[in-house]
């Protein structure tokens, strides 16, 4: 018999804890928007919010014409990262590093809950 806990994916359920792997496993999308589960404090060069079905297009130039060749290429549009946040102490020192300590993805509701330990330098 399945319980509600069976519909949760946590850090303990995955063997690889490398950031790039976790960003993919815990990514979220609703069919319209999608985000990678990157670290919201330190970010990632490819972090962003993707819009489904919205592409930039540009013509493709070939050396010679051919039947069936694509006429344009499409690149999915990446908006600014909605997950990125700036956190500072009461004295104004920004937290510059973080460690993901707990993750819970509720597969029944699509809710992602994360816990981080933050540090200043």
C-alpha cells in the first residue's frame, strides 16, 4: 500500500549529490515555466527560468540548398533566475556560500522545499 511518504523525493533517495545532478533531478516545471534547482545563493552560469514553446529564431545559411534542410534554428529563451536571492546579516554582510542540507520534492503537489546552511566570508 502506498503512503504519502512514497510520493516524496529527498537527498537520501539519490546517490549523487553533485550540484549539477541535483539541479536536474529537483528541477520544476508546470508545462509553461521551468526552473533548474540551482543554489539560490551562489547561483549558476546557466541558471534561469525557461518558457515552454517560446524560442528565438534565426535563419540558417547553408553553402548550398538541399531538400529537407531546416530554414531557421530555434533557441529556447532563458529569462532571469526567479530562484536567486540575496541574503545579508543585520550588519550588511552578504552570505556568499551555501550548502544544501535538506531537500524534499513532493511529487503529489509539485512543492519543492530546500534547507541551506549559509556562510559569510
